């Protein structure tokens, strides 16, 4: 008898080993064996944090690591996109400004509350001490479209929208003087891209736009920090291959008139040998295939995930 898969990441209870790694003169990576990463830029006069962790209690460990290397004020928090697991720890940093793309702001307005409830239900371990999250949403105080430049003393920091992929609001943090990039979930390494809110048709080109910057170091959304052009390219290629392989399989199924459950089972079977060892593969696949099916058929823009829709979808595909 087949045992049903536990919903999303509810079976994932193992604590991860944290690493705090310097990538370039001013950039650091907070990584944890496939858990969501945080990127840190330590400028001449201030600190910038990109992606905050899921709760203020969890963000406290990031702050502790930062304080081991600098006492400069944490002035900026950047939200690379709107997902709760990335933004709900923001209050712990007490930043002067919270920065995000206007597209990310609009997504928070449209679906922030639904996403918050959805993600807390999927990731119990990642929302440790969830009671420390303030009521309501994490709201950007400054938004931009396309490009925004900050100066941390003499250090230039660019916030760039290079295209849609993981979400429509994706932002990367780019240090042109050091060719170091904080990618958010546009790039993953040895971790399965979550694509429930993705634009499959756009994502490969967005990755090509990142590659055109020729980064020497990159902090992905999940997985170890990438050092050197070869390793960065490996991360970009692996992310592109997963997104492209999944969407090609789904489009093949929809073109043949197959229903979602059939397409899911066939796509899972096709991708599992190559990608099944990646972190959160079983969690992501039902969401990813559902979104790809939507995009390949009738929904150009992602539909809103609610806690109820999550459970219904999981029961349909995995029940």
C-alpha cells in the first residue's frame, strides 16, 4: 500500500547547518543547506540585507552573524519578491527603508495575506516562532521600476528588474564594482525552484540577462553560495534546465489534451531521475506543474494560492 506524501514540507523537521560566507569585499551569504538564503552587503557606512528570513526570531540569527563582522547600522532591507518566507522577518532589522519593485508592492496588495496563510501552512519549520511576526504585511517604504541605485558610501549597489521568472516582481541586487549578485529565487543551486507564481515563458531569458552581467559570485535563493564564473554559470544553467524541462513536459501533455493529474504524474516521472535529489523537490512539483499547466492553457498570470487551494490541489494530485 502506498503511503500518501505529507503535505508540502510538513515532514521536513530536520534543523539545518548555517554558513555565513564572505563572497567579495562587501558581500556575504547566509545559507542553510537548502533553506532560504539571505544576502548581506556591508558598505562604507551602512548594511543592506536582501531577503529577511521567515520570522523576526529567525532573522535574529542573521543579525547576530552580521554583528560578528560589523557594527554599522542595518539601513536597508531589500525584498527580492513578495513571498512570506522571504519578507516576514523584516521588522527584526529595524531598517530605515524597505525597498522593493513596484510589481512586488502590487503583489503584496493583491495576494499578500493569502500567501502568508498559504506559506505558514506549508513550512512549519521555517516559520519558527511565527508569533513574533507582526500583524499584517511587510510593506515596502520605497518602490522602483526597472532600476534603482544606492550608494553605501563609495560602494554602488544596483537594484535591478531583469525580467519575470519566479514572480513578476523579481529583483536582483548587483554590486558592479565586485561583480557580485544576490539573485533571490530567480536562481537556485541543488534546490528545486518553486514556480507556483512563475512565468515559465520568461524565466530562461531572465536568467540569460543575469548571465550577461558576468557575475563572479552569486547568492542564490536556496543552496550554497556560488563562487567563480564557472560555478555561477552552473547555477544559472541548472535552474534554466529545470524550468525548461518542466514546462516542455507540461506543454507536451496539454497539447495532447491530457488532464492536470495525468500531466503531473508524467512530468514527475520524467524529472525525478535528474532532479529528484534536489531540496524540496516533492514539495515544489505539484505547485510547479499546476502553474505550468495554467500558463500552457488559459492563465497567463499566476492565480492566487490560498491555504484552501493548496490543500485541494495537493489532494487532487497526491491524494
